[in-house]
């Protein structure tokens, strides 16, 4: 199968209405994090920032400009003032563009792209460096990290023009993302994670590489619960990502069994992620993406 | 279990074709619908869990094929129309007697334009449809003839076809015979029952039969169809030649208004498609009007009378003619056949011969010399003559005369003679003092002052008619036995009688009298199952005839035996029947006889048993008893088939939901 150069309905993906909703998201995000975050990301290491963080004992060789002379005068104890160092946060948004994201009209991919774009917009608006990657087993394209709100259109163009198609391979994709990243950071993986073996391994690999991975599992409720399709009888199931067809007889029991198995798979993924401190969010495409973004902000699962 | 539908021989090829088609379709690989799924690996897991039903899946197609074959078998079973014997507890043997007399062709009150026979058939169909598998029925149609059209059978289709074919016929219903036949047919059968479907317009014998129906051992029910009784009918129709203008005829038609309101009608007489005359008649209820249309040309020998509706009438008059079967009648004009007259003469009486020759248009005269008349056996001129006139003068008469009409002039000139009217005494110059002027032989004849030289008075017997007397003594005597014998006790040549005008009139009266005594002519015969007719009455010489061929108006020829000049005519439809003698002296001769409905009782549409106990038996609108299951078994089978198909679609194919 040849890679498709454009995602489904790429021209309507980031229209004026979408941009308007992004602006709204930015305003809401600022209100939510006011007083708690100052737009810049703070690191725990001391540096040359402006905000006082702590004291430590003077050691020979320390820059005496940071000696707290007030304490010295009062207590005759040499302390060095430590300041929080301000640095930008590298955000890598990884979008799964495999064929499994393209089923049922590509609703999952479109939803993932919109979430990715929204997150990128919020990140760019907060002066973070935001990079994007579209991955599948067949293709792996990367938008180098950009900074500044004005770069959002490059994000849009990248998402529009990225080739889609191919099998799902979370492990390979995450591995390449980790290898390409010069600086560990927040890595948001948007995928359906329909990869029995490699879904969690890929996320765990990012964690090993000192990334902070967050898994956003984009799901189509109808695919998750095929009893809603009314599908019955003898059918030949074709994997959207290739492979031999399997002839099955779909009975209500079979459909319920798939629904339960799917739910178990998702919960197992969630449990695995949470047990290792990996953020996990389940995103059903029937929920408006902006609602999802706000929920992510509220729960603090993504941005600190 | 009995089967009343298709036979196995009929069903087998269709079942084979269907089973082959079903099997062929199942042998073809069923193409599965392809469904694209995003997570086939998970589907693989789920499918692997249901491997325990693998054996079932392998047999599923075979099971589905068996279901289809079973459905096919069920449909075939339904086509056999099975009827379990266990459903039948008390079989019924039903005799359905349907009146198909003329009155049943009238309209009924049940439905618009429906005939009484149709209403009766509808009711009969209702009875037949209530039959269960063990019930049997027969259908008896009763008109002038009684016929069991369908034998005792449980085959509903046969019964329905038989009922459907019943149409009204001419004549009155012979209900007594029909009831006897019905009772005889079902009396010894299980659950006997008789249903009579009639309009009640029957003859007195039929009404009595309906009354007696209640007393039968076999349960009997009379079901009546009713309708308006208005009817106009031709109840008599005849044509005759004028005796003295034999080329012209007159027609007598009797039209009866059998309805309950005053009616107007057109009476049309036609012959050979040409209308001879039309009369407009107005008749009060119950009135019978006789119309004579005179002076008609007798060029055609078949005349038809029809009743036609009047186009415009007053409001108080009805133009409803009722059933059309009695609105037409036929008549045959008597054939013009000359009378064979043989004159045995000494050839000296030219006056007598001249008088006979003047009647040449309707007699065939043969003169025979006296010496030939004395031959033994008698010559054909004597043997075949219808009238023999002996005028031998002084010559002796033969000792034996043939059995025919004979006129003797002066039979006792000699002491012996063959004349059966015996001599009393010889008289000289007798005076004709008395004559029987009212006798046809003496119409317009006056014998007063006839001078006679000599004569012979005659003796008479009981029954003889004395035409002329001389001072009280019979001088001319007529003896009517099988044949007429007229003895005139004087010789015309010894009188001035031949010189008088009365003489040729007297001779003509003799010929006319004999003609009228000749075998008569039946202008029309009534419609009926079988009636005895005389060939001689139809103008056919019966001598030696043993068979005749009867050609009906419908074109059907049938040979009928003749015994002693009599035969039985079976006339089922009105019209002109042609009778052809197949042997005997008249071999090849054909005569016509008209047969007419002309039955006042048959045309009367009023119920005869209104107010009689028979009416108590009549149930006007009873519903036939309902079937125990509300329908035959095949409907239940087809319902099962539909249920199986629905279940299969709902559980296996589910094509409606995909």
C-alpha cells in the first residue's frame, strides 16, 4: 500500500473555527495556571534565574556574587543563594498515523491531529519548544522543535502533509523519537495503541530515556464496542493494517467478547502506564477535542 | 391422514427440482462479507476463544441445508393438502340438491344483479367449504331432469367445479324425484344430511315434496333464495293453416303476466328472421292475454314468438320481463300435404270426377277402373288411398275394400256388397225430406227438391250419423269408426243432384271432412323429460317405422326407437326438433315439431309453499358451520414454514439487520 500523503479531510482539519477554539483554549489555560505557573517552565536545578529558590553552604569556588551577605552580617554563616533556573520545556507530540487510525473514515486520526495541534498551540503560546512526529511502521516524519506562537501554522502544515498509512508499531516509533530527541522532555503519544506487544514497551522505552511520556489513547467507541454496529453473521475480517483475512461468525456473544477484550486491553495499558508514572488519558472521538484538552489541563496530567 | 391436493406423482418432480436447486446453491461457496477492522489481533484472540464451537460451525451449513430441504418438504406437504383423520370425529354425508329450474334464472334479492341460481350456488359453495376430510357430499341438480352431477366424494375441488357448472334449465324442478334420489344416496351413509337450495317457486308436487322433507328420517334442510316475482312469459303458441286458404296461416300466442304489477311488453312474431308482426300488450297482474295474428304468409314453416321490452312506458307499468328463457316460443306450420283420393268408377260420372278435379290443389286424385278394383290383392291405388270413392254405377263393387275412409254411392244396387252399412229397403223416387244441416258434410249443401229415380234406405247402428232421410228412412249414413264410412243410398247419375250447385260443395265437404279426420298435427310439444308422441300426429306415416332420428335445436342427432307408431321425445330445450324416419314406408321423410317451455307453473316465480309448514324449515340466512380449526391443515403448515424462515433469518442470516 502506498503511503498516503494527506490525512483524511486535511483541508478541513484546521479551519477558522478550529483556530478560534485554540484561542479560547489559550485564554482558558492562562486563567487556570495563573499564579501557579509563569509561562516559563521551572527546573529543579539552580541556576541564574531571578526567583530565589534555596540556600546552601558556601563551598570554595562558588561565585561570591551569590553569597548572601545579609545572613553573613547577621549570623556570620556563609550561605550561597540558589535561584531557580528558567528554561523552556521540550514538548514532543507523537501522532500515530498508522492504518488502524484511518478506519471508519479516519475519525481517530483526525481527532488525534486536532489534539496534537491544540497541545502544540498551547505549548507554543507558553514559549515552549514543540516538536511533532508522525509515525507508523512504514513512515516516520518529524517536525523539529519550534518555538513561538507564530509557528503554529508550520505545525498545521506538517500535520496536513505528513504521510499516513502503515502498520502500528509503537515500540519502533517511540524508539526513534527517543533517539532523535537531543533533550528529554514531555512526549505526548497520540495513538489507539492497537499494538498488543509494543504499545507499553514503546512508552516505557521513552521513560527509560528520561522522557516524560504521556499516552493519549484515541478510541472510536463504535470500534471499541462492535455490538453497536449491528454486525452479524458470517464475515471475513480484514485487518486494516494488512494480513490474512479471518473468517468468523459474529454472534452477539462474540461481539460482547470483543468488547470485553478491548476494554481489558485498554485497562491493562492504563494500569501499566500509571504503575510506572506514565500519564494515560483515554480519548473517545465522540468527545469534543477542546473538552478533552481542558480536562487534561484540569487534571494536571500533562502540564505542570 | 388423507390427501386431497396434489398427487405424489405431481409433486415428486417439483420437489426434485427444488431440492436440486437448493443443494446446488449450498454447494456453491457462500461468499462472506468482508469487514475491515482496526485491531485484527484482538479479534484473533476473541475468535480463538470460541474454538470450542468449531464442530458446530462445520455442521452449520449442513444444518442450514437441512432446514431448507425441510422447508421444501413442508411446502410439498402442504400442496398435498393433508387432512388428518384424527380431526374427524363424526363424518357427514351431505346431499346438496340445487334447484335449476327456469325460475332460478330470475334475479335474487341477495346481491345486485345476481341470479337466484348464483345465490344458491354461493350457498352451496359455503356448504362444501365446511366439509372436513372425512365428510363426503354429492351434488344433485334438479330441473325437468334430475341428475347427480358429482358422486359422493370428499374432493372439494370436484364439488366446487360441479357447482360452478350448474346453470338454470327450462322447465320445472322435479323435486320429488330429486329428494328420493338424495335420500337414497345418503340414507345408509354415516351422518346423512340433505340440503335443498331452491327459490320455492315449484309446482304443487314440489311443494308437497318440500313439506314431506320434514318427515324424512334423514335430516333435511330447505334453504330458500328469494327474489322479485315479476315475470312475463309466453304460455302458449301455435300456428295453423286456414282450411280453405292453405297458403296462409294464423298464429295464436298466449302471453301471461305472472308478476304482481301491471306490465307492458312487445310481442314480436318472426319467421326466418323476418318480422311478421309486432303487438304491444299491457297486462294486469295474473292476466293471460291471447293474441291472434291472422293472414300470415305460410312461405316459411317455422315461426318464432318473442317478448321484447318496451322502450318507454308510463310510470305505473313495468317492463321487467323476468327470466328470458320463457320469453321465446316456437311453432311449426303444418305441412301442406295433398290427400290421396282414389275414385273407383265406371267412367260414366263426369260430374263427380269434375268436382274432384276442382279440388286438385289439395288432393291427389287417382281414378281406378272397376275391373282393376276387383283384383286380388287390391292394387296400390286402393291400398294407399286415404279416401276411396266408389261410384261404380251398375257395376258390382269389390268384395273387400281396404281399411281407409270410403264413400259409397248407391252401395246396394246389387244384392251383395262390401259396404258395412247394410241395406234396409229399396225405394223408388225417394224424397229427401230431412237433412242434418249442422253436419260438416252438409255445410252449404241443400238437398231439398233433389229428384232421385231410385235408391236404397239403410240400416243404422249405434253411433251412426244419419245425414239424409227420406220420409224418416235413412238414405245417407255416416259411420265413424277407426275410419269413416259414408254410404249414400242413391246413384247421382240417377238424380239431378250433380246438376245442382250443392253437388261440388258436397264433394268438397267430404274431402275436407276426411282431411280433418286424417292424422292431426301437433303444432308444439311441451318441454319435458320424456313424453310419448304419435308419429301419425306429427304427419309422419308410421307404417313400418321402427326408428327415427331426432335432431335437436342444438344440432345433436339421436336415434329413437318407435313402437306401434309411438316414440318418446326427450326435449330438454325449446326449439324446433326435426324427426326423420329411418325405415318404413316413410323412410327419409322429415317432419318438424316445435317444443316450447309454455309452462305456467315453471314461469311463475312466486314461492309455492309460503305459509305452509315447509316454510318453517326454511332458514333464510344461516351461516354455514365453521371449521373446527378455522382453516385447512395446509395453512398451518405454511404458517410453520413462514415461522421457520423468520427464525432462520433472525438467527442465522440476519440480513435484515446488516
